[in-house]
């Protein structure tokens, strides 16, 4: 009987450790919360509350268009960086990718 209790205790402890060690992937709502928090900026009190309510209940923005734009920018910068290596390439890519949209 003591061995049974010991086994249950060990299994219970292990399951708790494994559950705590495996981080949960952020869901759509968590991602939306991060975005809305960033967009809320310095708003405070009732203004922030109202903004967050509207932001979180809004339909998700269409990221496909933005993603396509970012992918195109990456392709263009990669092509322009041909022949550059190391720190020179890194500096060029940073400048190229942070440049405003044309």
C-alpha cells in the first residue's frame, strides 16, 4: 500500500513538472492582446478600457497583404545583398528592411 501511495505521489509530481515545463503556444486571442496593448500606447483609465474592448472585439486585420509586402521586401533586399558577407551584409539588410515602403 505504501508503494502505491509513493508511486502516485511520484507520478503526480512528474506530471506537474512536465506541465509547467511545456510552454503553451500563444493563441489568437493572446496575439491579439499583445497587438492591442501595443496599439493602446499611453492611454489610461476609461479611455484605455474602451480602446481595449473595441480592439479585442474587432475582427482580425488581414495580415496576408502585409505579409506579402514584407516578403517582397525581404526578397528584394536579399537580391540586393548578393555578394555581401558577414557584418557588411547584416548592416545592409538592417538598413534595407527598415527603410520606409516605396
